[in-house]
């Protein structure tokens, strides 16, 4: 820790899949930036943004934002099971460290909520509509390879399909 303090870092950029980066930022008293989609506490949006379970599907339920009453019940039960798992499996591993170095009145989950910027590794265009927060920056696709040209036969198929679609759109207008 002494070498970290002497280095006088300006920011901690970390992946919150493990909670150590958030604790380090708090200990060094520097801004915290998450490179995130998932945290150790689950899907990032559910932690930091209002996420009404009536229309925001919980992770791994394979539900959409158009849920029936029974699907909403499934969503709430899945959420409660996820929070139970978090409380009894993940947090107990971090609580002793937090209590020792930050005091008994500090809650482990506040380390995540205090992040200054969330670099969200997804594109909101591909997500269900949901509330978001002003300190979230979407950067979907930054890990993608540059595009390559399509093979000739596939390019020909795409061009034919586009021409056919244009005809289907224009013919009804006349």
C-alpha cells in the first residue's frame, strides 16, 4: 500500500468482477472507473440504475421486457434468489476485509455505488429499454475486430436482397 500511495495515481480503472479494485480506489482516495458489464454483485444496471422488475428482466431468466403476470413473478423470484446468493455467498468473503480496513459501519456494496464512471461494455441499442444514469458511458463493440469484406457470393446475395426489398417498398406506393 505504501508504494501505491507514493506513486500518487490519479484514477483506478478496474473490472468489478472482483471487488479489490473498488476497495483500492477507496483506500487511495482516487476516482474509480469501472470497465464493466458484470460486477461481482451481478449485472451492472441492476446495481446503479432504477430497474423496476415489472419490465426489466433479471439476468439469465431469458425473459423480455414484455412479460406476462407469471413471468413477472418468475422475474421477482429470480431477482430475490440472486440477491440471496449475493448476501450469503459473495459478500461474506469481503465483509471481514471491509470491516478491518474501512470500519464496521461501511457497507461493501457502497464501494460499487460510489464509482465515478461506468464504462459499460454493451450497446444500449441491443438492450431492452431501461433507465440509465448520467455517469454511464456505453462503449459497445470496442472489443470487435475491424470488419472484413464479405465473400463475393454473400455480397451478391445481400445486394440482390436489398434491390428486392427496395422494389417491395416502392411498388405499393404506385
